[in-house]
C-alpha cells in the first residue's frame, strides 16, 4: 500500500477509536452512519468544549446584504452550495466561534451543479437548508422551524424570478435576465435561464447568474434566520406535496407529466 494512505489510516485510528466504540454501543445504523460522517466535526467541537448536537447553535443576527455579497464572491471559489454555507458560517465563526469554527464548509463544494453536475436540487437551497438545520436543529429535536424554513426556501426559490440580488461590484457588467424555475431542481433552473438568455452553460453570464442566485438565496435565508431569532418567524410554504398527492415531489405535476398525471397507490380508506 502507498505510504501516505497508511499514515492517513493510522491518524484516523488514533483519533477515531473512542468515537467508533461509542457508535458500536449506540447500535442504530442510521444514527451511526450520520455520526460517522460528522465524526471529525463532532470530535473537534468536543475538544473545544462545544457540542454540535445541542440545538439551537448560538446565532447572532446577520446583515442579509453583507451575507449576499460574501456569498457572491465565494461562489467563484466554492460554488453555489458551499458559498451559501460559507457566507453565513464564516461570519458566525468570527462573531460566535464554536461550533462554527469546526464546521467543514468547503466539504460541501460537491453541491455544485445540482450535486456533482447531476442537476438535482440546486446547491443554493441545499446549502441554505443545511445552514438552517445546523443552527436551529432537526424537527426530531423538538423544534419544527428549521424544517419549515427549508420548505419556505424551496418554495421561494421555485416561485421567484431569480436572481434578485444585484452584487455591488458584479464581475459581469451586462444585464443578467431573471427567470422563474417553478422547481428547486438545478437542471430546470439553469435550463430555463439558458433558454431565455441564450447563454451556454460555460459562459461568464451563466456563472454570474448562478453566483447571484446563490447570493439571493443567502439573503433570503438570513432574513428568515433573523426572524426566527427575533421570535417573529412564520412559515409561508404550502403544505407538503407528499401528504397531498401521495408521492414526494413538486406541486406542478403537469409541467412534466402534461395532462396525464399518474396517480400513485394510495392508502385504503378505512
Ligand atoms: C420535475 C418533473 C416532474 C414533476 C414536477 C412531477 N413528476 Fe411525477 N414523474 C416524473 C418522471 C420523469 C417520472 C418517471 C417517468 C414517468 O413515468 O413519467 C415520474 C413518475 C411519477 C409517478 C410514478 C408512476 C409512473 O407513472 O411513473 C407518479 C405516481 C408521479 N410521477 C406522480 C406525480 C405527481 C402526482 C406529481 C405532482 C404532485 C408529479 N408526479 C410531479 C417527473 C415529474
């Protein structure tokens, strides 16, 4: 085996053995997998006296415009998902410290292109929802707000003519048109914009459009987080499509299915 690989394994083993023992004791596979994934993060937070699984994480209100500007510039380094995450967490790292200092924000570069170019969920709402759920906590921890904010973000992203945020010093000076995706999918969001604008995927305009979409999402996220912090947050999304239609998805069924929307198997009425 390669020498470098061996030493990385050893390094992991020295730091990871205590955590792994605990995982074996904990028993449940799902919890184990989630913990293993964030093992490094948890370890470093413990070392500094913080805890990543005590919700909510300490939050200080941020300036939406400043956050959007950071996000816009970060896009050109780490792309949509990680740019949204970094725009919030980099500021909280300064204002609060832990657990934000231990959060591996650059690890989320893979959200780009709807996850490694597969055109699934756009990295901007994905990143925003990671942030909200880290700060407020998951719904199973007794607070429903992060879940609600995530649903608000998905709906807002789908219904808004994006991008709304205009950077103070845009890298592309020409007008960037806006389009409504009717979907949180990167494929549809980018595709509809490319069709309307005529700019190809690799163009400077498309890149700047996506940087501005990320910045717009970071702006909206911080507005919602600030409301939550003030105790004035109210959820604005429609209720879950899964509940209403018996299948996970988006409400605009006919956009993809035309007039022939399939009906999923429904539970028998008792
Ligand atoms: C973004 C596009 C898109 C949207 C929006 C969408 N679907 Fe689908 N759906 C698909 C595709 C693609 C398939 C798989 C291919 C197919 O069967 O048409 C599918 C499959 C299904 C299936 C599985 C059965 C089957 O015929 O394949 C059901 C049921 C279904 N959709 C219902 C819905 C309902 C109800 C809605 C709205 C609440 C909806 N879909 C919205 C794209 C979409």
